[in-house]
């Protein structure tokens, strides 16, 4: 069972330009008739209170209607990649919760049970990061907010932009594929969603699991 003494929040990154998708991923249909960002917030809220969920968005980005308690952290630096959103989001929840899920908004197959599984593996580490084969998934990972937010700010201010390089500065526990499949058998949570073809494939897999 996950450690319920650890208070949890979430940072959902939606500030990308979605050039390969051709439209803002926050607004695309999740397959439920609702925007993907709205559907994802609802899934995360199965495990995390809405008031502890932060959306990291561009300063010029229009967003769909979200629950009133969900906060927006606008990134004032454009074209700086997901690290800018991670810094803004983690700084928003640091001091409020012990750990935060960092999640890319383009995750139509996200399964909220993954949050519990990551909590199981956080223990005394700075982060719990999924690893499938040799591939790490730092944008579907859980971070202790205090060390992670400080390290993210220092890394970003030094010019660091590669998320994986920031993760390597942390004491991270890596969660293997077998463990991930125990809660998400098809690994739909981790399916890429960069193009319309990726989206169709992800939604098809998600429907099969319903």
C-alpha cells in the first residue's frame, strides 16, 4: 500500500506548442467528448485533491474550463522546454505537499493507479521514475517537492534544459517494466502522443482497457 503519510500534489505540463499534433493538446478530444486536459485532471484527481493540482501553462495559452480549485502556474519564459514548466509547477506546490507527480498533458492513457505505485517506491528517495527497457519517463514520475524544486531551479538557472539531466542530479528510484505492468498491463500510461496517429493509437488502447 502507498505511504498515506506522504501528502501528494501534481504538476501537469501543457505548455508545449504541439507542432507535430497540429493543435493544442490540452484541447483535443480525449475520446470522451471532453478536452484531453480536463479528462487528465479528473483522472489525477482520483488520487490527488484538486487544490493540490497545478497546471503549468504558457503565459499566452488559453485553457479549457477546469475545476475551480485547480491552479495555473504560467511560465513567463517561452520556448524553454518542459523544464520551465517543471520549475514553475514544483515551486507552486513546494512547501504545501511532500511529493508531486509531474505529468505531461499528452497522456490519454494515464491510469491513476500509477500514482499509488510510484508512492510505493518513493521511500527515502528524491524521485520515483518509471523505466521501460533503457528509457526513463521523467514526465510521468513522482518527486519529493523540496529537493526536486530546489534542484530544478538551480539546474534551470545554470542553463540546463534537458529534463533527464536534471533527474540525474536527484537520488531517484527507478521503477521497472514488470512493476509498471502490474498496475498498467499494456503500459498505456506511457504511450507516446505526439502526432494524430499516436493519439488514435493511444485512445484505442485506452478503450480496450475500459
